[in-house]
C-alpha cells in the first residue's frame, strides 16, 4: 500500500523532468533563431538591369511616394518620386530600391529580377537557350552596410548625389 504514493511522486517527478527538458529545448531553439544570420542577398540581374537605383524612405502619408536620399545608379530624379507596384513584402525604414520606368502612366516601378533555373537533369548545359529563366518578385532591400557592400561591388562606389 505504501508503494502507491511513492510511484505517484515518481511519476510527477518524471513529468516535471520532461517538462523542464522541453522548456530548455524550446529556449535553445529560440536562442538559435535569434542569433542565426539570415543575410540579405542582392539579386545581381535585378541590379544590373535597373536603369535607376536609389536610397530613400517611403512617405508615411502617401505610401506610393519614395523620398529619395541618394542615387546609386542613373540620373537623379526628383526628391520625391512615385513608385508603382511596390512588392507585397517590403522592409521598413531606409530602403535601397532598384527602379525602372513604369510601363503605364508616369513614375517608376520596382525592377523584377531573374534567376537562372538549369534543367533538373543535372547534365551540363551545351546551349544557353536550354536555361530556363524564372522571373522573381521585385525585391526592395533595407539600407544596411551588408547590402551597400554588395551594391557597391556591382555598380561601384558612388559619392552622395
């Protein structure tokens, strides 16, 4: 009869130990998530095919308007430009925006990038026409040192204009 309370206490200790291990595991995963690097990678094709690349912030009163701080590539547009078709997911704060002239209306639109998709067979490609090119969603980049370093590697250093 005395075995029942002792086994119940052991079961409670076992559940407590399992719960503590689970909490430590979850805390470890959260910690790894917080310190892991997810670097921004600039799309080379998008940057090279954009006639205009600017830094700026979106106007809070008019989200389609970009307040231009700096021009990285191309001729300086006005201080405030209209950008059509912003990406659905867009970072906040200072942005680096690769632009092209809008096809319809006036203003600009964010340049789409391309990624080459080689055939799934894994065989070497003899003819460049065999490479399928995927059009990717337009990318807008946060203005960070990492992105600026990649951008300067593609377009060269630019003095503030």
